C-alpha cells in the first residue's frame, strides 16, 4: 500500500493542495508522503457492500459515510497525520472539513497482504487516540473474518466469522453475509 516518494518534507497545506489536484492518493505522516496502491476486486466489493449496507441504517441520523477518498486527520505527539481509511463514518455535526474528517465514530480497513501489518499496528494505535472513535473494523478479504475493536471493550478484539456485526456507534447491526456478498473465493 505504501511506497515512499523521495520528496522533501511537505507542509500540511502543500500536501492538501497536491492531493486536491493529484491523480494519485498519498498518506501523510509528519511531512512525509506515502503513495497508495490500487485495490483488488474483493477489496472493492467488500467496501461497496459495507456502504450499501450501512447507508440505509444511518439515513436521517446526521451522519456522513465515506469510502476510500476521504482522509482522516490526526495530531499525535505534535505530528500531523493523514490516512485514507477504506471507510469512515462521522456523526459529529462539527466534523465537516472539505477534505478530511477529525471525529469519526467508525473506521474500517480492508486487509491485504501489503497493508495488514500497518492496519493492525500503526493505524490501530493512531486511530484509537481519537476520542470520537467507537468502532475499528479490520475486514479480511481472503477469509470470512472481521476483527472488531470497540472503545466500550477497551479495544479488545472480537473476531467475527458469522452472524451480525454490532456497531456501538449508533447501535446498528450489519450481517456478515452482506459484507461478504458476491465474494466467492473465501
């Protein structure tokens, strides 16, 4: 997922301006940018299934659901960080910046061989610093398995392979069958 670009340190403003007009997406960590790679068919289907399943459940609740192209901005130990999660849900009416969110209540990353280590460690540690975050999901695209981390359970992992996924944010449920719909190779 990440390939380092040999650029010097960028300011946040220069990064945001470059991302707005650029064809490639980059994550940003304290002035350094990292190119994002493309996604597999399974990855795209899982994200689409999540959007299709969640959208009707959040309608009329003042929440905004984004997939792939909305950044999350974090400030950790004085360092600005921007990540592109696979999906995020923000229900805070003050979280309305044009190109990034700062107060999501749900973040989803679809695991791949190239991103799993970063999603499980670096991003997990970063995302759980967000006071607004209630649910962090890691969704496997190679087996029917969702790792659900919840603030209400002190971020202890619950591994789901069947049944419904219950999100603390908005107290909604989503069947795993829906998440893995049309995924035949699992």
